[in-house]
């Protein structure tokens, strides 16, 4: 068995690599495999999350960046005050 002791915090932890390998080879869920591939790429520094997200998500991020540059943003405090005012108007 391929086992490696990890003990960065004093915990007694054993990782069984062969168990993980066996589990991965049995996975047939493509979404799960894609998630594992993404995790691997992230750990290796070879993947770019931007390439993995949908065009709709990219467009949403771009709009948010444009809103920020144009000053069309609120702090969290400002946002919640506006919500509170709307609720008060609805109740009256």
C-alpha cells in the first residue's frame, strides 16, 4: 500500500493513496471526474478557472467589472439600508 503520514498539526492522519486510486478508477460520473480534474489542475497550477466557466458567467463578471468602474456599486451597509427602506415602504 502507498501510505504517507501527514502530521502538520500533530494529528495522526494517514492517507491511503491506493484507496483513492481505486475509488477514482471506479467513478463513472463525468461531473465528478471533471471536478477532480479541476482540483488536480488547481493544485498543479495548470488550470485557469476562467476557461472552465460558462460564457454567461463570464459576461456577468464583465458587467460587474463595468459597474464597479462606473461607480454603480453599493457597500454591504448601503445595500441592506436600501432593502430595509423597501420593506418599510411595502409594509406601509
